[in-house]
């Protein structure tokens, strides 16, 4: 016969007690889970410091200069216009070549001016012949008038006619000279040494005296001028530096100037300041400064845009910072983000001199060894601790290991 396990029935009171105890333990278990979750959130690790690129400031020798935009101007330029009218018969120059002062450029039909010259010469001969006759008569009347053999009125009339004959000769000579000048002007010559441009009129063209349009342009290009606009504040500073001997000089007492051309190349010959305008433009607060450069190879041409640089010497302890490091507050005051020994970000206001070759020259606010942020500036704010990585001025990693506190 198979045996079955014994079963003891629970009483209703025991089941009720067990159910009540279970219901009381559920909220306690949920509370315990909630508290353990709170402890887990509070114990989350802090985010690591943001990585930023820093540049360590060190004084260094710096060659300073003032760069000024300017235009090339001709040393001399003559716009040739005809001084007599007529038809051009011949052109006597090659376009784009060098010409000398007095060199023949054009020939205007000389026929009418040659005729006028010959007519003036004939009038001079006529006046001279008339004067010879009246002068002989005056010589005959002079002793007769002294002996009262002729009336004083006849003598005075003859004397007056002789003087009038001399005036006629002078007038005729002036007419000959005027006709000779007009005849000479039929040969149009270059007024200066220089390079002549393209042909502006062709043979067969009718020109008039003093016309508005030039028939040729001759430009002297060696030496050549560069005109720049200089702010009055820069002008005062340059004058002080020139007086103190800080500016480089050439040719005795003139400040040296260098040129950078439109394509960024450097002009290999130095110039010198020659002229400072005597007035300041009140609208712009600038004045014109003129420099003179040798131009033997004719590389500089009138109208070219260039940059003139006035060398100001060498500052042995200059402090420069990369331009990306500079920030400005709402008032426009310049500042940089610097790091203290604990790598904590601080705001450091600086005094600027000028921008030079992609850097700012700093006059005050930074010292030797200061570290400033040049990359990741958007991650930094005053009081934050960051992880600095040393960079060079151009933003490339420096040879040193990442910077650390102390």
C-alpha cells in the first residue's frame, strides 16, 4: 500500500497573518531600493578638465616696422599736345621705348608755317629798306637844320619817321621770331627723358593747337615715387623715433623704406622718405608721405598698389601673442585667458601696441612665463580648471610635454 505525505492544514488565522506581514515588507523593500539608487547618483565621478592649447609668453627681440598702403606715382610725366594745328605727316618713335628730351615724335605739315615764316622775313627786309632811306634823309637834314636851311618842322617830321622805321624793324623781327617758333612746333618733340607709351594718333590725323587729348605720354620711371597715407598719430611717433635715431636711415638723413608688391613679393631695393605733406586731411586724419625708390629695371609702374614699410629698429624685450588668443569684453577692452599655477582660468586685461605678422604686440598686462589660452577658448571661463597642452605661436604642438601646475 502506497504512503502519501502528511498534510497539515493551516488555519485561517495563520494565513491572514502571513499575508499582512508580506504587505508590510513590500514598501520597506521599495524604500531600500530607492535609497540605494540615490547613493549611486551622488557618487558619480566628476567630468575631467577640458583640454586647451596654451602658449607660454617669453620676451624676445622683435624687428618692428610700420606698414602703409600706397600707390606708385611717376617721377615725371608729360602729356604731349600739339602747339600748332595741322595734319600729322609722320610718327618718329617706337611705342613703349625710352626717348630722350628733344627727340622727334611727330611731324605736323609745315607748309603753311614755312610760308608764314618766309612772309615775315620779307616784311623785315621791307622795313629795313624803308628805315635805310629815312635814316639817310635824316642825316642830310641834321646839318641843314643847324644852319636853319630847312625848317625845324621838316627836321622833326624826318626824325619821327626814322624812329617809326626802327619800330617797324623791331615789329618785323618779332613776326619772324613768332613764325619761326610756329614752324619749329610742327616738329613735336619729347619734353623729358622717359618711356613713351602707345601711339595715340596716327599719320593723317588733324590736330589743333592746345587740344584736350594728348597725342603721346612720356613717363620718367627711374627714380619713382610711392605716395602713402599716414595717420597723424603714426606720423608723430615716426618723427620721435627718427629724432631719437631709432629709425634706419639711408643717404644721410632720410628714413629707409622697403616695399612689398601686390603679389606679396619683396622689392629688392630700399627707398627713402622724401616729402611729408604740409596739411592734414580733416576728413580722414591722414597726410600724404612720399618715398623715392630706384627703379632701374622698370618693375614699379605708376598706378601700382604697394605696401611701404618703414623700419623702426629692434625691440630687445618685445612680448607678442598669437591673434587668436585675444578677446574683447562688451566694452571693447582687450583681454586674454591666462592660467595660474593650479591651471585655473583667469581673465587678464592687456595693453596692445599693434598687429604684426599675425601676432599682437603687447605693451602691458603680461609677464615672462605667463601661460595664455590660444586654442579651445570656447571651453574656458574664469575659475574653471583646465588641462593645458603646450602649443607654439602658430598653434602647432610644442616640443615640451603637456604643461602642468607649478
